C-alpha cells in the first residue's frame, strides 16, 4: 500500500448564506456555514472523488472549465485562494 499526497488549488467563495469551497483542479465543490466547515467538507469530498476516480480508472485531475472558474467570473466573491492537501492510499494487487 502506497501513500501519496497531492496539493490542489482551491478557492473559498462567500455566498448569501455561508461559504462554498471549490477545488479548481478537480471541479469538486462543497459548502458550509463557516469557512472552516466549507474547507473541511471540500477535503472530504475531494478525497471521495479521488478514491472513486482511481477505482473506476478515471482521471483524477479534471480542471474546472475556464468559463466556470470563479477566478475569472466571480473575483469579487472570492474570500481566499488556498492549497488543499489531500492524502490518499493506492493499493495494488498482483
């Protein structure tokens, strides 16, 4: 079993009620009432996404389309641009 770490670019966006955290490298999002809650929920969602992508032989990196990227479309709403550190394990069988 091999452990790996990947760093993914993410943003935190202020919404009407709460926050949305979006991973720009996987196009996975989650929300929460506080910034920390949104980030924690994103962490879990990205880990589950990576696990499912690896199990199903799908690409792990799937960047958000430029036309949907808040760095270009919602710059005024972005609270923080942050690195999401994701640890995951890959098990191989022979």
